[in-house]
């Protein structure tokens, strides 16, 4: 198996134990397409067989929020609140075991979140019915009396600059919705 560089570039993963968010190994490195409206981003792995150190163009989409970072983290990190600000989850998430399930254009989608933590990390893995796993990196970090909310967006192979800009704009709208809710 090949290792993909960076924890943000993830495709199909072989986890060491159920729902662990530690070191991952990868079976496949074929680029995929994913509905950008669902969870607002795509993060996939490049071809690690030919170039094990390849990286994809990346953009950190962020938003400053005038509210203490822990308040924002506590709200944004609750899966049941995500449909209020993440438009791709507008249909809602339902708890199922340790995961959350959404129903949408890609069928049943399972979402696994990292455990609540003191670092503001809300990373989550989305698994679609085909078995493909997509890793999404979301961070809330202190910024003075407020915070920054940051989502890492990677430009997948075959994506045009225009499509990448559209995805970034979609993520920015979602972060703006979170900002509006948190600054009320």
C-alpha cells in the first residue's frame, strides 16, 4: 500500500480499528468527483504511485467571527447544528451508532466526526454508498477575543480554476452563515 503525504489528502482508507482518526494507509489513489454542495468540499488523494510527494493546489477558506472560539466550536462541532449553516447538509443528520447519517443526491452518506477536543478540530470523514471516504479538515482557532474558522479546500485533478473558485465560494457562503448565527 502507498502512503499519501499529509493528513488532509485522503481517499479510501484502511483504518487501524473502527472510527480512528490517526494514521491512515491508502489502497487507491484515483481522483473522484463529489457533490460540492454536500459538505462544501472535496478532498482527494493524488497519484502516490508515480509521485509519492505530490500535493494538490490548496486554498484555506476562512471567516473571522466575533465570538469566543470555544462558543463557536461548541456550536459548529455538534452534528445536529450543521444543517443550520452547512447548506450541503440542509436535509439534516441523524445519529446512528457513533456516526451520523444524511440522505441526499448521493444516497445514504455516513459522517464520522473526530471526538470533541480542546483544539477546535471538527474534522470529519464522509463515506458515500460506494465505499469512498472523503476527509474534511475544519478548524476553529482563537483570534483575539474572537476566532477564525478555517476549511482546507483542495483542487482535485481535472477540476478547472472556475470550478475550484465555485467550490471556494460555496464554502465561504457556508462559513458566512455560521458567522451570522454566532454573532446574533
